[in-house]
């Protein structure tokens, strides 16, 4: 029964309901039957009592009157023979005592008593002879009724049970088993077997019934699903085809864009090369002129000659300033300008610029002053060079456009921490109209022609200031009224710093007294003289080599503390000579730091120098203080120096490259670079994931290439290797390996980046 319940729950439930209902019905019908039977029995008993009354009473009275005992006994026995009469008693009319007791037992609890008066007609009238008491046995009646009800109930229950079983068997055969096979079929449709239509195991009949309708619906459903799947497959094929078309189009477009980009890059490179070439051509003779002028100051000369010398120096310096302006702007516009981070004394920097302005203001009725908010820190780390240049520019403009009154340089903290500073240069000069204020930060823009005629200038100064302030992560602006004066201001974020621990860390103005043995590789005679004189003046011992060949020969004979290498040498270039010195087995200077002296200081050039193992770059014409500082930095500790120029991989990051980055960008800028990279890399990983899911291996290759480039630039060697492998794999269309490499890259990148950040913070 339990098994039936589990296998056919519906059949089981129906059977249970039908059984319960039938039982109720049987109980009801049996009860009604028993009630009818009871009434019938009672009626029979009453008829018998009536019979006794009508037939036997008169003859009994006569027998009593005649005192015919034998007759009386016979008559009473006759009454007792009636069914259900249990006992008869004659009672005396006067005493009420029993006269004659029959054999019946009236003791049963369920008996009914009937009393009849016995009277006899005598000539003297009607005489009362006593009473006949008749007891009927109701217990027997009840027992009979009970038995007949029980048999009736059992008979009906059995019949109904058998009927239910039969109906269930028929129901199972005609309905349930077909429902079950329909359920099995519907399940099989769901799991994909949709080839055969449903057919029930039963005799086909002319008239279709509900099951046939259900089978028909299921078969229609199967056809519908099959058609839908076919439609979708066709759409998918169409989509694949369109995607392939699109991919081809994108490939084509990408190729043409790449070509256009290459053309644009070539043009930009040509412009950079042109600028670098011009810079080299002008700077080299200029450095000769200025160097010679400087040396001439040390020789005795007449007052007039000194005047000429001053004029020569001033003209040379202003020409250099214009050239610097053009080059600075070009470099800033190229986006490759990275301000060098230095520790500096704020007061010293501000006072220096104020003094310079004061010197420029000589001859004018001008008061120049500076004021620094006292709460500000004394030392900061940041782009001191940029700050100097922007301040010098704003102050020299203020002096240029103010005839009388005052020029004031103010420095205030903008935030509570005192790390965001506001520099403001206020003057009482000619002022700028509101309309002109909109334009003066654009390159080559001056307020108007009359001003140009009167004051000269290139219109580049403020454009450079703006780009530099933006490069420092700040903003610049002007408040001015025509005729009333102007206030040029800028805000930048600087890092509050502790006072320098050693002299070496102090700004370039206090370079240490070092005496080094140096090799100068330079082909231009005038530059040889100037640079040698400057270096010797600073106390160094200088050995000269005129070209790469000579330099290699000298390097085999003598070890130097540092090598100063012109990059533009006849025959071998400075880069090639450096590589040869590094590679030569018999060189005594394989690890000696090389400082490039060059006018080619574009981003790409510097990258090339660093890749060739050059430790530092100095732009021509040489700034003696800056060169001295670089020498001090490079030669302060041999071990540190070696560590900083050897490529070094640890935990998947290039420590050497990171050290260079830290040196070039400074910690704060590098930190924000890492942040930017983190966001960019997250975006690329999401795009890679999408491309892999779409199975777009071309896109995977492009994205992996991008990521590999950024990773290797930042020194994340492990991530770069995985990204490069992913790129290669995508070109080979190895889906499974691509997926595995992507998973590995996704896991490695964050830890690799974290490690690089730690290395930079250390
Ligand atoms: P320039 O080399 O011509 O000075 P700048 O970019 O430094 O170029 O300045 C652009 C123009 O802005 C100047 O020609 C001048 O008209 C105006 N300007 C700059 N500073 C001041 C100032 N302090 N007062 C009045 N005008 C100024």
C-alpha cells in the first residue's frame, strides 16, 4: 500500500476519498435499514399482543371460571409459543397474588409488560377474575436487529471496497498511467529530447477524449519548442556572421587608424626632432658663448670691456630664456614634462625670487616685498624648480607692467594641514581688462599690440606658468582692474617636510665640496674648455676624451668616479659609447655612473638614455649648481649607486626602474600615478573579461598588449609577463590557455601592484 501511495499518489488519494465517503454512506444506509427493521419488529409484537387480547382472553377467563387447570395450562402454553413472549403470569383480582406462573423467564432487563383484565360474563353480571401479565423479550428483538445491521453493514462495506478497487484499477489503466507517461514525456522535452512525438499505449478510438486533447497539446508544444530553437539557432548564426563582418570592419578601421596614428606620430616625432635639433644647434654655441663670458670675467679687463661683457651676457641669457620658453612650452604641450620633486626651504625660495624682482625693479619707484604666513611649515617637498619659474615669471611681469607703487608676494595656507599653498603676486601696475583676462593664459597671447610694442615679450610666459601649475596638480588665475593693478595667484599641493638631515639633501644652492675624478667625453673644443674650466673650478680632476674611441681606450686604463658624456659624438653616439663601456670585459668603468650632457631632452630621448644604463641627464647649457648636485647624488655612496643602476627584480617588480621613477617623479606623484594605473588596470581587466566571454580574441590581444605596456613601464614585471603571454596566446587563438592566463593575471596584478607600491614607499 505504501509503495502504491509513493508510485501513484493521485490514485491513492482518490481511493482514500472514495473509501471514506462510501463508509459514511454505508453507515447511514445501515442505520436507516436498522430503524425500519426495528419498527417492523415492534409492529409484529403489537399484533401478537392484540391477538392475545382478542383471541385468548375470553377463553382464559372461562377456564379460570370453570377451574379447568388442564385447559388453562394448555392455553397459556399456546400463548408462550408465540415468538418473543418470555413469560405469562395470572394474578388474582382481589389479592393481586400470582395464581399461575408460566415457564417463561421474564427476568431479562429488556422486557416489556402488558396487562390484561380477565372478566367473565355470569348470570349475575360481569365478574372480574384477575389479570393476565404478558412479558415480551425485547433483548432478543435487539439482538436480532443488531445482527442483521452488522451483516448488512459488512456486506455493503465489502461490496463498496471491491467496487472502489475495481474503479481504481480501471482509473489507473485508463487515466493515471497515461498521465504518468505524459509527465515523463514533458520532462524529456525539458532536457532536450524532442525528436519523437508522444503516443499513448492504448487502443485508438474513433472519438477523441480529454487525454487525446492533452497529447495533442504536448505534441504542439514540442513542435513549437523545436521551431523556436531553430529560429534562435538561425539568429545566432546570423549574429556570428554579423560579428565576423563587424570584426573585419573594425580590423580594417583599426588598421587605417593605426596608419593614421603612425603618420601623426611620425609628424609629431619630426617636430620633436626638429625642436631638439634646433635646441642642440643653438644651445651648443650658446653654452660656448656664455661659458666663455663667464671665464672672461676671471681675466683682467677695462671698464668698457666689462660693460660689453655684461651686455653680451645679458643678451645671451635673454636669448637663452626665449629658447627655454619655446622648448619648455613644447615639452609641456607634449605632455612629457614631469616636475622634479625636491626638498626646499619655502622662505629661502620666496625671498630669492623677491630679491631677483627687486633687482629687476631698480630704476623704478617700486617697493618689492614678500610675506609668508607664519604658521606654514619651513620645509616642503615638491616641484621647487617649477615654483621658482612660475614665481619668477609672475614677478617679472609685475615689475614689467608696473611703474610705481608696490609689488607684494604673499604665501598663505589654503587648508588646515598647510600643504595646499596659495601664492599671490600683487602689483599696482597697468592692470588687465576683463576681456583680456580671458585670453592671456593662451600661448603667444598678449593683452594688445600697444603693450607688445611698449614692453616686448613673446606671450608665452603665462601659458608656461599655467601648464606648469597644472603639471604640479594646481590651478592658476588672475584678479585685475584696468589701471588699478593685478593679482596673479596660483594654488598647489606640496608635501610638508622635515628639515634636511644632511647637507646633501639640502637644495642645490648648498652643494657639497666634492673632489672627484671625472672623464669628460666631448667633441666640441669650445664646450671642452668651458666644461673643463667649470668642473676644475669646482675642484674636480678632469680627464678629456674627444670621441667614443678615445673614451673606451681611457676607460681601459683608469677608473673614474663618474663619466660626463656628450650624446652627440662623431662616429659612435654617446649611447653606443656608454653601452660599449658597460659591456667591455677589460673596462675599469663597467659600473661607473654616466651622466649624459645633451640638448635632446625629450621624453623619448631620456627613456632611451636610461635604458642604455645612463644614470642621469643634464641639459645643455650646463647649470653648474645642478651638475654639482647630480655628481654629489651619484657619488655619495658607491654601494647605493651600484644598487640603483643594476636592473633588479624582486617579488616580480623591477626595483631599479621603480627607484628611477621615484627619483624622477617624486613619491607623491608616483603614488598618484599608481592610483591612476590601478583604475586603468581595473577597467582593462573588466574589458578583457567581456572580450573573453564574447570569444573576441582580437580584442583580448589588443587589451592585453595595452596592459603589458603599462605594467612594464611601471616595473610590474610579473603582471607584464602574464599580459604578454596572454597577448601571444590570443594571436594563436588558444582559448583555453587564454582563459587560464587571464585568471592568473587577474590574481597577480593586484599583489604585484601592491608590492611595487610598497617598494616605492619604503
Ligand atoms: P609676455 O612674454 O608677453 O609678458 P606673458 O604670457 O607673460 O607674455 O603675458 C601675456 C600678457 O599678459 C602680457 O603681454 C600682458 O599684456 C599681460 N600681463 C601679464 N602680466 C601682467 C601684469 N602683471 N599686469 C598687466 N598685464 C599683464
